[in-house]
């Protein structure tokens, strides 16, 4: 493909030179006829000179359009393009001056008709080659945005700008050191998440240019991967939401019919027990479905937050009171340590309650019976830090000791999965906390499980 494109460009260059020579020879012939006062063939020569001029400009426009272009969209520079822009412009001006002087000299010389045709044709061929080299080099520089940056004046300006920089490390650096520094800065920016960072490959040379191209390819790859990941995550969230909504309708019917069966006077104890089991399982499935929908909305950011000042102390007192019965059923004792004064945080009251409620639920489900659950709220460096500690009923087993996995969806700390948990509670609490600008941390020390939720104090 590349060889075909190069062959096409070479063919157009030859055609361009043919039209240039035709135009020049015809104009020179017309000049000879005017000087000799022979006007018999002037019309024919005029037509050919116009054809040559039109062909010359059409092919020149095509060459300017395709020069330097590659399949990857980058500009390919030639050896002549490495010369400073001033040299190229001086060569162009010098060529114009030389052509003018040659035309004056040739105008004073006596040539036969054949001599005029041969001399003008040869001179045009040589000068057109030089013109194409200069002109196409200028076009490539314009396309690559290096016409200015490739000049000596700009390089001198850049040198002094770097020298007078506030950073002493940037003074008197070699070109190689400067280019490596720019590549390093781009890599650090991309690593920090700035995937729009792009290096101008035309400003680099040699091996550094290869490095710059590699960095740009890595950036494009990461950007594509990130976009695909976001798309896949959105598709998964939509799938969970749609499936959950589809489950809701038949599940609601099951719950309602079970409720009707509970009201019927059934004497068979086995049937009563079956109804009780169906009721428990359907209620658990209903809760799981609701958790799925909520987790999907939260993870995709599709949730509306109404921020306001919330008294964290009052919210914890309220939540603790609601869970007293659940804790008593498992013989758990809550040890609460809360400030006497109000501690205000800026958050959505409903969602903050949901996050804290999930932590209380987690303790009620997984804490060892006949143990204590410690609840504490402290003010540390203008942050309200809520901590909940409990001893786990079952050993907490997570691969490679990465306890942050506990906050991922459908992950539970006990492998047997015999408890009633769905593996969504901590994930919901974590995501809600982050959405409201807080911090969520998990710490496990043996069987001691600690969850921490932190928010900046409102007004600070």
C-alpha cells in the first residue's frame, strides 16, 4: 500500500515536470517568434503554454496535498526538512534571484530556434527539481506545524526562555535531556489519569522521537481501554437494573400470595412451616433485588443527592435505636461513644443513613454472638470520623489479604456463604460515602472487623 502511494507521487512529479517544461518551452518559443517577428504559429504555442500551465498547477496542488502523509495520520519528514526554516527560505529566494538573472543573460544572447527550445527546457527541468524540493519541504513543515518551531530564531528564543526559567535544573540542558524530560512529564501526567496528554512527535529527534511515538500509542491504548471499561460497566449496570426490574413483578406477586396464605387458617403444621420458609426466602429475595437496583444506580452515579447539614450524632442515635432489637436477638451489646455536642456534616440525609444502616446490618449479621459492638464518633482534624468495630463470627477469608475486596459487589468475608447477606451492603456503603465526598475504609485484624466512615465537618 505504501509502495503504491509512493509510486503514485513519483508519477505525478514526473507529469508535473513534463507540464512545467512544456509551459516554459512554449513561452520561450513565443518569445523567439516575437523577437523574430514571425507570428504564424503563435496561436498553437499559446494553447500549449496554457495547457502546460494548467497541468503544472494542478499537479503541484496534488503534490502539496499528499506530501508527507502516512497511513497512521502522522507527517513523514525527509532529510531536507531537518534544515532550519531560514535556510529553506533563503534557498527559495536565491532560486528566484538566479532565475531572474539567467533570464536577463539569456535575453541578450543570440540563439537559434532549436537552441532556445533546448536551453529553456533543460534549465526549466533543473530549476523545477530544486523548486519541488523547497516547496514540498515548506508544505510538510506547514502540515507538521514546524515551520516556525524549526527555525533558528525560534530555537534561540526557546534557549533563552529555558535559560531564564525559574527552575535552575532546566538551564543549559542538552536537547536530548530536554526531550527526555518532556517524555517523562507526559508519562507522569498519563499515569495520573490525564489521558488527553499528547506529545508533538515532530519536536523530538532520533530515539527520543521513537519514545514519544510509543508514549502516544500507549496513551491511545489506555484511552480506548478506559472508554471500553466505562461502556462495559454501564452495560452491566443497565443489565442488572433491567433484570432486577423484571424480577420485581413476579416477586411482588409471590410476596402478596404468601401474605394471603398466612391469613388462611391452616391446621397442618408442615404447611405452616413451608409457608414460613417461603415467606422468609421471598422477603430475602425482595431485599436482594432492591439492593441490586440501588447498587447499580450508585455505581453508575445515577443517583440524585440533596446535600444539607446533618447532625451526625443524632443520626447515629436514631440508627442505633432502630437496631437494638436485632442486636438483642443475637445477644450483641452496643457500646456507644458519641460526642455530647452536635457534629454537623454536609451530606444527603437519606443516603448517609443508608450507608450507616448497612454497617449496622453488617454487624448484626456477621458479629459473633454474645460479644460487644463498638460504635464511636470522633472529631479529628476537622473531620467527623465514625468507627464501628465487631468480632466476626466466622474467620474472614479474603485472597492475598486484600481486605478492600470486602467492599466489592457480591463479595463476602466468609467462604461458606451460609449467612443471609447478599455481599452488597459494604459496597453500597462505600460508594454512597464516596459520592457524598467522604472516605470509607476497612481494617481487619484477625477476627476484629473495623469499618470507618469519615466526612469533613460542615462549614470548615
